[in-house]
C-alpha cells in the first residue's frame, strides 16, 4: 500500500488553526446545562410576551419542510464568523 505524504502546514495556517480551535473550545465551555436552562426560560418568556401578537391561521396550511423553497437568512453571527475566516 502506498502511503500518501501530506504537506506540512505553514506557520500562519497553524496559528489560525490554533486560534479557531481556541475559539471553538471557549464557545463549547459556554454551553452548560445551566446556560441552556436559562436560555429556555428566556425563550418561554419571549413567547409569552408576544402571545398577544400571534395570529391563528385557519385557512393556510403550513408545512415544516418546503424543500428549501424558502431558505432561512444567514444570521448576523454566522456572517461575522465568515468574515473573520476570510481574513485569514
């Protein structure tokens, strides 16, 4: 069997990889059962605050999956992460 040799990463690539790895680890540390519980409560409170604005739809059928005809917009957080990655 022939072993493929992989070129070594440049120091710049290594630095960026470590930086991204560190950011991901920091984000992972923020996801705790307590943080999830807190966010769940915040979401429920938001839903309750806006309950008066909800509209009951009787004549329109809504399906969860529409075969990507109406895709979600990219969030601001994801756009900012993409911009950060483009800098490297």
